[in-house]
C-alpha cells in the first residue's frame, strides 16, 4: 500500500508540474522565446543532483529522470510555439 500511495503521489506531482510548465510554454510562445533554456536546465539538473544526494538517491538516476522530464517539457513548449505561429501561406492551400 505504501508503494502504491507513493506512486500516486509521483503521478499527481508530475501532473501538477506539467500544468505549470504548460503555462510557461504558452508564455514563451506568446513572447517569442525559445522553448529551451540550457542555462536554467543545467541549473535545475545540478540542483536535483544535490537534492538527490541529500536524500540518499542515486544522483545519476535523478539526473536521468530530470533530463527526461525536461525533454518532455521542451517538446510541449515547441508544440506551443508551433501552435502560436501565424499560418504558413504555403500550407493554407492544402
């Protein structure tokens, strides 16, 4: 039961995180900002590695986990950017 509860916490926490990053993606698209911010991403990975070490979690695992999440966030941000662009005149005829 404990593991099931923790799994549920992970899923709901990820869902909440993605709600916030979706909002960031919309703002980035509205303001013409790039989907990726390598400096922020590197800072986040370093922070998570430190937190993982404090929690006795393998920092390499934490880094892989956050890198996966960041790649998904960037993919979502790219989608917002594509959806926010004016129509491409060459595709309007299709």
